[in-house]
C-alpha cells in the first residue's frame, strides 16, 4: 500500500498536531522522508507528536506559517515531491475568542504555503486540508456535495471556506501563470475526526479523556447533534490516496475538491458516540452529563456526500463508526495503563488498519 511514497520528500505542515502526528508517523513508517513545519506543541497538555518523537519524521521545524519569508526558505530548501498542508487554527470555539488569529492563520497561512510552492522549480503535488465546515450550512438532513456553496457562520468555518477560495485561485489561475505547469492540487473536506492522541480543548474525545482521568464528568452541550465521525487513519488514508494520485501520470484528473467521511449508515449523534466510548473503555470510568450551552451557536446536523471519492478515487471507509470508537478507546486505555507504550500502539494501529483495509477492499 502506497509504495509511491517510499523515498519521496513529503512536507507536512501541522505535523505537531493530532492528525499531523498520525500522518507523519504513517508516511515515515513506509519509507517517506518527512519534513514537518508547525507551531510547537502546547506545553500545558500531552502531545502525540512529542510522544512519537523523531522516529516519526526526518526533520522538524517549529515555525509560524504566517511568516512567508521563512516558509519560502524552508520549502525551497526541501524541494518536496508532495505537500500535505494541515497547519491551521482548528478549533471552532477558540475562533470566537481569537478571530484575527484564526483568519490570519487559515487564510494567509494557506496563501503563504501555496505561494512558496508556486515558485518551486519542480512543482509538487499538494493536498490542502480544509474541513467539512466549509459549506454554507442550511442545517438540513442531506449530505453536502463538493459542488455545494461555501460559507461560514463562525470565524473558523468562514476562515476555512475562505482558504478554499484562496486554494481555488491558485489552482485555477496562479499556478498557470507564465505559461508553465504549476503544482497539482486538491482540497480535502473531512469529517469530525476521532482517535488516540487528541488533546485539544472543546472536542468530545479529549474532553472525555480529561473527565475520566480527573474523575469528573463529560458535559455534552448538544447531545442530539449529528456529525460525520471518522477515525484519524481514515482521513490520513484519504490524504495519502490523493497525494498518490496527484503524483501520478493522470494527476490532472484529481485536481479539485474532495469529501472524505464515514459510510452514510454510520452517522451517529454526539450522545451515541459518548455512550459507545464509555462502553469500550476498560481502564477508567466515564460519567456523562447532558446539558445545553446556549452561549455559542452550533450546527445541529452535518454530513458529507462521499460518492465522488468512492466513484473516482475508489476510496471507501475502511472502518465502521463502532470500530473507530473501539480503536480510540483501546489507544487511550493503553495511555492510561502505561504512557510509554503509546508509540508502539500507534504504529500497531496503523499496521492493523492497513491490513484490515486491504483485506476488506479485496
């Protein structure tokens, strides 16, 4: 699986984050040379990136993607074959407190990465990661397609929709200036990701971990809210699938926007997710409290139409939502039992997921 990455130079922005740490570890484990660019991990909480250590990347640079001169220098020195752009201010509620940071990071940070890539002598493949929240959300029951209008009612969603527009400008115009072929780029709109090693504030799994570890309770603001939950390895597999296609001879067929999400049969509410996590957690007990927080608006219903990815990429979800929850619970069980075993279980889950996926697809 993914033999094309062996020996390739892969730039991962946001490699110190939750998804970036998993992606870097997987790419490195199959022989890619990974250079990471990211802010330093928050010293006030655990970090999967730090737990995995330098075995999960070749080089690591703690830098701000809003610094164009530094991004140009780091990217031009490395000359990547493929860029996985994950770096972002990724928290919805934080975006209300720090809207300018959110817009400058997600919009101008993305523009900086793409502008630096535009001037490379050998154009790379680019997988530009956004979010399921880029769509103008009508709070309806139908899944959103790649052709649906973009929009955002909060600073995070708006900044990510704007980053899609920036990416589109580079894809459709800027990369073709001077009559030369520029980078081949796709944008990825993924669902709500779960998995081991997520410690972010105001996300259900990390909040549950903190509650269980402290003997407190997990307070669920909107228990009936529906989200397209998927394991972090599902999205990493999607990113790598697109990167593989964009480095192929037929790369032009894969330029554009793509949704990656769970099987439509695996759509569950926030409360159902929390209950299943509690059932699969053996090391600690999790108390769940239902309540409402009217201070900030939240979308009640959000799902993605993944038919384009299934049809044109032959990409399908490799796990059910229940398997994703079980894998997540197993990872945190291992963390609570012995934090020193976390790197081993992370690599084991990558191997097990790959084997399970290959067996099922066959």
